C-alpha cells in the first residue's frame, strides 16, 4: 500500500486527501495483520476462523480498491482540466492573433508603393509573428504531456509562420497586394489551428485520460485501415494499366484522409 501511495503522490495533481484516506483505511483495518492471522488459522486447520477473517479481508480490499478508483478518477479529471485550460488559452491567443492579422489585411489592401506606412505595418506584422512564436512554444510544451496537441495544429502554425515571414518581406519590398495575400493565408492558417484545437477539446471531453494515448492509437488504426484501402485499390490494376480518372480521384481522396 505504501508503494502505491508513493507512486500516486508523485503526480502533482493527485488528490492528496484521497491518498491519505486510503492509507488511513489500510492502517485502521489492519489488513496485513488479518492476512497473517488467516495464514496462521489455515496452518492450524481452523477453517471457520480463516473463512471469517478471509471475508473481512475481502471486504477491506474491496473498499480500498473503490477508494483508489475514486482517487484515480479525480486525478484524471484534474489532469483533463489542466489540458483543457491550456488548450483553451492557446485557442484564445491564436484567435486574437488572427484578428490582428485581419486588421493588418485591411491596412495593406490599398497601400501605394510610395506610402510611408510600410515600415509601421511591417513592424506590427513582426509583433504578431512574435506572438505566434510564443503560442507555438506553449503548444509544443503541452505536446510533451498530451497527444491532444495534434500534428495538424503544428502544420497549421508552421504555415502561418511562413506566410507572416513572407508578408514581412513583401512589405519591405513595398508590395502591398502580395503582402495582403500572405496575410490572408496566415489568417486562414491560424483559424485552421484554432479549429483543430476545438476538435481536440471535443475529443478530450469523452477521453479516458488526459494523455490522449488511446485516442492517438485509434487514429493510427484508422490511418492503417485507410492505407490498406489505398494499397488494395492500387493492387487491383494489372502491370502497365492506368486507373480511370474516377478511380484516381477516389484513391487520392483516401490518401488525403
């Protein structure tokens, strides 16, 4: 029991009151002593006494197991809340950056090459990029704790970074139209990242743990199944024969999924 308590107490979000209650129950009901008594009764062929003590031990262990099950559930709930809060913060931060990018688009749309506003707009774009770098680092840190930070989020943020960097270059070249196009692309990438976060939040609600490992394994199984479908479609064509356009489209759809 001490070993179980030690392992559970190492988790920073493990409810300490539940651990203490389980330890107190273990000590109060003197389970090890009862086990020793039952062993002695069996050795002395005191079967009725052994049966009675055995029933007590069974009840004690059942109660202890229920206590630990409740403690584990509370631990999972707390861990999920930590992940939920962090994901929500990232979603809000990215939405704020997206709105800032949208404002920048409005300012870049009618820029003349001789405009004196290019440097100030480029500076603001750099500030948004810096904010995105901070948000990206926070998500990267969170990814060390949970699979609910998905590769799709990373790809969307990477695309937003590339487009913002391109926007800065275009502003430095005094090309407002191209800068606006890159800004629009970065805004869409940010919105895509937020959408992915919201999907993860929905999946987190019904998850059995905060790590998202089971959900991640299910995704891998689904990907393997889809790859099997692609392989099957490919193997159906004899050597040198090309699939029809409709068949190519179906295979491409499977690959994109």
